C-alpha cells in the first residue's frame, strides 16, 4: 500500500466563548490542552473580551450572564473534522451539555473560525464559521491577532466589523480586566 502523504499544516483560528462558571479557567484549560497536543502547535491568544449574550430573536437571553470571548491561533496537521472532534471533546470536558439547545448558556464554546483559506461545507462543519461576520465579539479578537487578515476569497473582516461596531460598545480588553489578569497569571505557569 502506498503511504498517505502527511496532511499539510493548516493555520487555524478558534473562537472561544462561555458564560457559565469560571470561563477564564476554561480558556486556560484549552490553552494547556492545545499546548500539550502532539498534533497541534500553539501560536498565540488574543486578549479576552466581555460581551452581551447574542442570539436569535425568539430566545430570551436577558436572563443569561454576560460572555467572555477570545480567539486563539494554532497550527495543526489534523483534518478539519478531526479538529472538530478534539474541540468538541474540550467543550465536554469543560462541562458543556451536548444536549442543550443552541442558544443556551455554556461554560465553553469552541468554534473553528478559519482553517487556512479552506472553505468547507459538511453537515456538521462549515468553515469559515457561518456566523463569524455577524459577531463583533469574534471579529474584534481575531483582528487583534492579525489586523490584515482576510477570509477565503479575500473577504475583508475589517469591512465586516465596521458594520458591527455600534453593536459592541464593550469591545475593549480593559472591560474584562479581571479575566485578562487571571489568564495572564495562569498562562505564565504553562509550559
Ligand atoms: P454556535 O457556535 O453558533 O453558538 P453551537 O456551538 O451550539 O452554535 O453549534 C454547535 C454545532 O455547530 C456543532 O454540532 C457543530 O457540528 C456545528 N458546527 C458547524 N460549523 C462549525 C464550526 N466551524 N465550528 C464549530 N462547530 C461547528
Ligand atoms: Mg459553537
């Protein structure tokens, strides 16, 4: 049998979010786990941002706690679907209820935002993440990591974000000062 060529390394951006329990500790656990993986190289993480619950009109989100959000940049040889399995395992480890409805509060959400410049449309996985350009809490940390980043087809995230800014008056890391201090302390003790 001819050996399979190794997968090419992909640059991946993951969008992290959560609004239940110690979300910053969950973000730190994600960093620790990605750093330990033999098939993932950790590159960097954005600041943590604070945002209001977001979702479809028919769901009453007013009772939900505010969210923390972060974007992390990694490289991996995992295929997109294998990476989704890994990120879903991390969500479950953080205590996420896999049967909860889509807009429910959650301790950890991990979205695969970008996988190099691939466009993927599978029943369980769409990349770029289909709602990323409607969410300033995703675009702000993403552009913090790379202000010149474009999506597949040279889609400009900066232009997408300009349309959203008014929705996101809290788009400053200082608004999540406590979370950022906790993260900085935790991450400094990771190898
Ligand atoms: P959202 O991330 O929009 O808040 P959920 O996290 O509840 O919604 O959605 C989870 C489902 O989304 C998973 O079952 C997963 O198969 C699917 N999904 C589709 N595309 C992606 C992606 N790019 N990253 C993560 N999950 C995705
Ligand atoms: Mg998700």
